[in-house]
C-alpha cells in the first residue's frame, strides 16, 4: 500500500466512523506500523489546515476524528434547525463545568458550588453520556461521585482533561476561585472509591 493509498484509506475510515478512531486500531486493520499511521494522520491534519478546508482532523479522546471548521459553525447552526433542542441549558453547563474541573465530585459537591439542587441536571448529563458514575465516596455515606466521559472529550474537542482551560480564566477573581475550592474541599473527603482510572482533577 503506497502512502497515497494509505492516506485515502484513512480518509475513508474517518468519514464513516461515528467515534474517535485510534491509530492502533487502524494499524492492526491495515497491517501497517502504528507510527506510520500516526505520521499519515498528522500529514492529513496539516494538509487540511494549510488548505483551509471546511473541516479539521483532530486527535481527541484517544483517537482521531473529523470535525467541521469553527469558522463555519454559524452556517451549520443555521442549517440544522433542530440544533436548539440539543443545546445544554445554563444549569446543565454549570453542573458539567463543576464536574469537569473537580472530578470526581459528588452531587452534594456540585450543589455546594451551584447553590441549588443539581440532581435532575446531573441525571440529564448522565443520560446524554457526558457524565458517568465514577465510584463512591466513603466519607459521605458512600455517595455516588461523578466524572466526565470520553463522549464529553469528543464533543468538546479535547484530547484529555488536561486540555481544559485553567479555572482561573472563568472565575471573576482569585477570592471567588478560592471560595469555590474551599467549599468543595469541605465537602469532598480524600478517601474515594474510584473505579475510573481516566478521571483526573485539573487545577
């Protein structure tokens, strides 16, 4: 298989996949070295960026996937009339942000930061596949703790949790950021039964 054929094959696979495509999987499927596959994917990504295509190739959530170019999102949003029904509410975005930045965190921890009951909102995020149960907190009566999912990384175009913007960018000031952290620390205990190794806390 020539380099040209390899690149064409990769484009075909990326076009039909409905989830990030790992280079290791492609390597086994095509019987080519994984490093060779990664190089070809990087070359495609660079080519799309250089040519200012309407789509981009990104490495997210442990694999590679095609995304529409942000410059054209307003046009796409206008075309897809049902988009509004799929958007997250302000309450859902708030709860998702708390979970993303402080995971693993219990519902009580989310409530403490938001100041309101978040049970229904968290349930909605779980149903959408953005949040999952990540274990139990022994210090809070074995309460369920939550973390984000691979779907969250995929939808927000993140390679991993470490790519979240610094929390300080969203806090009005240092005192507010410290207050949020103190409220969480007062509720969340150190002994957590975490069953998801992919969860990490981002400062």
